């Protein structure tokens, strides 16, 4: 092989490598973009879940407050039993 053939082969291989690197970079960019979109979707779903949970918590709190007003002795009894259970658990 002469020098020109070797140089041509080197240039051909270098072009092949550059094309492969460019294709891999494009693939990584597409993957990063897809991950960003999935992250945004997940973030929206989590925000929606958080809002629903907050609404449920507010509803439950309102209901518990209503029941406490209607039956204060029952609330005292439940609190007393819960306190006894916590005290026993903490002694162990």
C-alpha cells in the first residue's frame, strides 16, 4: 500500500467514526428530550395528585371537626385510648 491509499483509508475510517459519533449524539439528544417530556408529565401528575390529596384532607378535617362538635365525649374517649396506647408503646 502506498501513502495515498493509507491516507484515503484513514480519512474514510475517520469519516465513518465522525458519522457514528454524530448519530450517537443525536440519539442521546432525542433520549434526553424524551426524558424531559416524561419528567414534565410525571410532575404534572404528581401536582394533580397533591391537589386531590389536599382536597381530600380538607374534607376529612371538616368532617372530623363536625363530628367532634357533635360528640365531644367520644372524641375525648378516643384521644384517651390513643394516649394509653402511645404510652404503652413508648415504654417498651
